[in-house]
C-alpha cells in the first residue's frame, strides 16, 4: 500500500445522529492534504477518528498499512506515530515547554531523562523555541504555545501529522510563525492532513484540497481545481463565501 | 472567691488538670492513631474509587455511585452503632477502635471520591486528548496530566472534609473507644467538673489547627505559575 493514511467507509454517530456518513480518502507519503468545509460538517470528527480519539461507528482506518481498528493493534503504540495538533493547543499547564515535550518521550518511549531532554530541545529548536524550554505555557503567546504543541508531537517522530484548525485560535499576527513551521515540515517531507481555512497557505502549500459537507467528502482536487473551478454546489457556495 | 477564680474552678481547675492529664494524653494518642489511619485509608480509597470511575465502565460505576451517595447521606453515628452492635450477631466481632476506623474511613472515602471526581471532570477534555494522542495510556494520562491539575482544585475541600470526618472520632465514645472525648466525659462524671472537657477541647484544637496549616501548605505546593 503506497498511501500512508487510508480511510475506508468511515462512519460516526453521536447518539442517534450520523455525523460522518461514509468517508473514503487516502493520503500518500509526503502529501499535504487540506480539509475544508462548513463548520459542523464533521472535519474534526473525521480527523479524530484517524487516531481513534473518536471511536468510529463503522469503517476502517489504516496508518502505514496498520489497521487501527484491528483488536490486535496496540493503539497507544500507533498514536505516537500519528502526531496531532489541536485548535486549543492543549499544552499541560503544570509543566514547562520542555516538560510538555519530554512527557511522552519518557512515559511512552521509556527514554531516560537526559536523552528525552536532548530530543525535546532539538524538537523545540525546530519550531524556533529552544530558548523557551523552561517557560510555562501561561508565559507563552498563543503562537508560541502552538509551536510547542507541534514540537511535542514532532519529538515522537510521527509518520503523519494531523492538524485541527491550528491557527484559528490565534491573533492574526501570530499565525505566520505557526504556518512557517508547517511549511518547514512540508519541506522536510512530512505527511500532513490539515483542517484549516488559511486559503493562502492552502493555495501554495497543499497538494490536494478535500471539501467536506454534511459528513461526506463532496469534492476534492488540486487547489487550483477546487478554488478556481468548484463543481459541487456546496463547494461553489463555500469558495465564493471565502473569497469575498 | 473572685469571679475569675470561680470561672477557673469551673473550667480549668489546676488539681483536676493534674489528675486527669494522663487520661487525656492517652486519649490524644488513641485519637491521633485512629485519625491518621482514617485519613490514610479514607483518602486512598476515595482516590482509588474516583480513578476507577474515570475509566467509565457503567457496571463498575453504578455501585461506586450508590456507595458514595449512601455514605454521604448516613450520619456516621448510625453506621457505627449498626456495625458495632449488629455484626456480633453474625458472629463477626470487630474491636471497637476498628469499627470506628472502618466506618469513618468509608465515610471519608465517600466524600473524597466525590471531591476527587469533580476535580477530575473539571480538567478540560483537551488535556486527555493531547496526552492520549501522544500514546499515553489512560492510566499514564491520569497520573501525569489530569490528576496533578485536579488535585490542586481538590485540596481545599478535601482538607475541610478530612477535618470534619476525623473530628467524628469523638463518636468512639459511644462504643467505648478510649479516645479524647471518652476520657474527657468519664473524667467529667467522676469529678463532676467541666475541666476534663475543657482539656479535651484544647486537645482537639491542638490536633486540628496543624492539620489546617498542613492543608494550606499542600495547597501552595500544588500551585504552579499563572500568568
Ligand atoms: N462528542 C460529541 N458528541 C455529540 N456530538 C458531537 C460530538 N462531537 C461533535 N459532534 C457533532 O458533530 C458535528 C460535526 O462536528 P465537528 O466534527 O466538530 O465539525 P467541524 O470540525 O467540521 O466543525 C457537529 O454537529 C457536532 O455538534
Ligand atoms: Mg472542527
């Protein structure tokens, strides 16, 4: 299988309501896929099913050929290969930036303290925040917090990174640095799925745009195709709204 | 006799203080032992129940919730009397101090479970998401990420509740445990004077004021930098 992430027949219901209504899509190694769509269309739920933070009601998710739904799969071992970045950063407030990054290195990978700290510092350096290692989240700006969160995921050497609206909680002047880090990741060959409405970034960094509406993928293609000449009425409406 | 002397002889008569000091001291020793035992087992059991509840298995949680609600509702005295006078009829004989320890531990555990639980659910769900997404197990996320944040919120109510429940060691007097209150009341009947009870009161203050201080110290220790 050449695709790094493969989602097949994914369905998810909350209570009696079906939120994801049969999603099929795949992401090739080193590809950057952008997921867009109206609020409530199921983008976050879809992303969270890709590491089973949300338990799919039906369907399969394969990461690097491993079936995440298989009972024999060690989900914790797989999750560290699937980095996730959240809209609200979700840094641990009682730990420094360094502590945030070393936690999983020590608890999940069992690295001794010195080695974990060396890896964490390298990861913080990659996002330009090595000198903030000793700071607590409350002492960092939103943009810096999000970059620490990216370092936390990166330090575990994920095969794929999932971003759920990584810049939408940020003040406009802080967005650039976070997108810059994502650009560097792309350049370094990271495979990424990004839920975001940063259109400029999508246009020049995304390999493919996936458009979701009402729990389904209704259109996908290159940025030029989806933004320039959307086919589905919902996509046309959405793109028109965005470019106003 | 001046008014002050009369007051002194009614509440703090020197020769009675001297006569009953050994009794009160032995009562302090008993109260302290039972109180420490109750705090340790009560808080540990309360925390354990809250942790079990965090796994969210409905079949396990139902009895936990019933236990918590029942023991928060019952006056401890009722439970103490039922256990002490009821169990021997089943052929189970538990010494009175053990009854006191067991019942107060269960009562403290019930309140502590509720406090720990509300602390756990006050931590934002995103903290679980972040921890689990990096591969931490439920247990690891709980221990390293969620509990440290929850405990901070729990310390003040836990301190209050712990003091309230351990003060109930005084109920041991009705089943003959030789704790402070028991020593104080028997000395009072013998001497016909309130002095032993005043000594008991002073002993309680001496024991529980440091506990309050310990509570605020722990509270400070669990605080972390805030912007
Ligand atoms: N844990 C949940 N329980 C119930 N409903 C949920 C839950 N999570 C999401 N939903 C619902 O699923 C729908 C899709 O949500 P979401 O995936 O967050 O959409 P998007 O990210 O595209 O805005 C929404 O209607 C939301 O209310
Ligand atoms: Mg969302």
